[in-house]
């Protein structure tokens, strides 16, 4: 399935056919968890879960670089930081497939051109809608912008809570993990790095 970023919704509403082996696997998990997959409330759950996971992981059918392909050269002489703050996202960790819920801050110092700000959020979501670890997600977003926009600098800061820590294991709620990736002038020049982190609020 190729994800259409302009579509209003994907997933359960599309009623995509679910392979038998997928729904059977979910029934097995329900049974192994201690419930009866044949009871009324769970009869249609395997198909719903399967379609939900297709939606959660729609990033595998999305090319993040595509969202940075339309650029603008006419910026009226603007040559300072472009920052998009507090972008909400949801992902799932690759270790327990538990939710990762957070927000990202993406900044870049333009070179010869800029990109529409919504495209920065689309790059984030393209990578977030895959099985992830937060460290890799942070690097992937930063590297994609760096390689495709050719800016002078890129800064990505992600803050998130992890269901694998809050709902299982140590069961510690309200713990926020923060990761950052700096490239170009934001990595090499301390003053530039301090400036962008101040704008982000870190």
C-alpha cells in the first residue's frame, strides 16, 4: 500500500481486506492473553487491529524525501533560522510495539532555498509511522532535511513518552525522553547552537 499524504484518512475506513494469517495471528494473541476471541465484543477485533496497524505503519509506503522536493527560491532576502515547534506525533517502539507519543521541534538555517513548513511535519510523520526507536527517528528526520534541502544547519529535538516504560516493565509514568541531532552550523558553531536551542526552548 502506498500512502497518499493528501488523503483524509487511511486504515479501517478503507476496509482493506485482511489476510487470514494476519487475523488468525491476532486471535492467537487474544487467546494467549487470556480472553476468548470468539466472544461478541472481540469477533471483529482482529480485522480492526490489522487495519489499525496498517495505518500506524503507513510510513513504510511514504518517501520522506518526496516532501522536500518542492522548494522556493524567492524568500525576500530572509537568511535566518526557520523553526517549526511542538509538532505532535505518534509512533510505536520496535522492541515492544508500544506507543511513543511526543512532540518534535525542527529547525534549519536555509542555504539557497526554503521549503513549505508543512513539509517538515510530513517528513517527521513519514518516519514516525514506522516501528522506531526515538534516537533513530531524531537522526532520520535531521539527515533527510540535511541531504535534501542542503541548508547551512539542521536541528531536531524530540521529546516523548514511551508506553514500553509507562505501561509495562518499570511502569513509571510522566517520564519524558529527549533526544537531539545537530548538523552543520548548529553542530560546529556554539553560538548558533545556543541560539537555536533558545528558540526551541531547550
